[in-house]
């Protein structure tokens, strides 16, 4: 029989912040390995009387900076993928040329 994990206030704040930054629905976030259940997270976010607890509060400035940072990361990742695609396309073209050369050599024999 397993026992429920107890989270410190600091752990709760970190998990709520991770959820706020994740962009996931609460349900999807809670399905991640090692994450609290949906009901536990809902209680933390809503607080005992339905009011948002202190751990959920994030200043607009820091959230905007975090969103800007994430957008830049996403743009950098997209550029990385574009560059990788160009490399792979060049490799494919070289492989096709090598194959054509090999087929040409085989036909000449």
C-alpha cells in the first residue's frame, strides 16, 4: 500500500509555477510522471476557500519576461529545425547522386 507524498510549501509553489509556465491544461499537466493528482493541484490552486493561494501569484512583468524568453526559445528551436532540415536535404541529394553514380557504373560493366 502506497502512502501519499507530502509536499512542502516551497515544493507546492514550484509545482504551481511549473504548471503556470507549462501552457498545458491542468489535467494534462497532472498526468506527467511524479506530478500531484488533478484534485490535489486543484485544491492548491483554488485554496481552501476557493481563493487563489499566495503561491499562484505571479507579477505581470515576470510573466511577460518568461513568456518572451519562451517565445525566443521556441524561435531558436524552429531555426535549429530548419537548419537541420537543410543539412538532411543536402545529405539526401548527395546520397541520390552517389546512388546514380553507382547505378551508372554497374550498368556500364
